[in-house]
């Protein structure tokens, strides 16, 4: 079962809205809510109703699943460097991935020790 997190919904709304070049006012008008409501959604202070989620998904051209965090997204790729590392990691063989993960775990433990 998917745990609905208003912050994830808000982050995804904002990211997609900005990528489409829409202002909060533009989006609000298109989905028939007030601009302050969009601001509250994007900050994770308020969760859109089911009806509003459907309208948001339609206007933003994404699925409701994406908005509520039920699908994997690029959002986990924090920045360009992480995205590049992930793409390189995907190209490795199983053995190479195991080796890389051993190093990552070592570095993470070393960080905890400092």
C-alpha cells in the first residue's frame, strides 16, 4: 500500500509545474483552485483532494500515481552527479555492481565513524 506523503506530492507538483513554465496562478486557474492552494500543496501543508489530484495530473501530463509517489521517479536522483553515478551503475555487470556496493557501504560506515 502506498503511503501518501504531502511533501512528495508537493515536490512533484512544483517540479512538473516549473518544467512546464507555469506559474502557480496559471496552474490554479487551469485546475480551478486558488493560487494559495497551489502554494500549500507545493509546500506539503495541504493534500489535494482526489478530484484535484486528477485535475493536476491531467494539466501536468503525469499520472496520479506519479504525483502521490506510487511510481519511481527521477526525484530520487538528488542532483546531476547522483544521476550520472546511477546511470553508470546501471551499465555495470552484476559482479561490478556488487563490488561498487561494497565500496559504497565501506564509505558509508567510514562516514559514520568520523
